[in-house]
C-alpha cells in the first residue's frame, strides 16, 4: 500500500513475515527502509492510514490536511 503523507512524501507499507515494513520509494524503483517508523504488527490494513497520520501529524497544514492511500 502506498500513502501520500500530507502531500509531502510517499510512504509504502508492506506486510513481511507477519510484520509491517515501511519503505521510502526512491528513484529508479529503489526503496529504502524507513528506520524511523515502527508500525505495530497488530494493526490491520484499515488502521494504517490513521496510524501514519498520527506519526506525521506535524506535517499537516490547512492546505494539506490528510494522509491518504494512493
């Protein structure tokens, strides 16, 4: 799943070996692990968007006020 974070960054989240793995997409299809983001493994797909919004809430502005799945 990919998320647009307040129009500032794209984050990809995948399930791997029972854990959520957050990745920052790079150029040419590369990805690097988002070491600064730890997602509890018990969260469901439906809960991810709200969790990511909570983690990055300081990036919100009146013009860009949401995290959304893309």
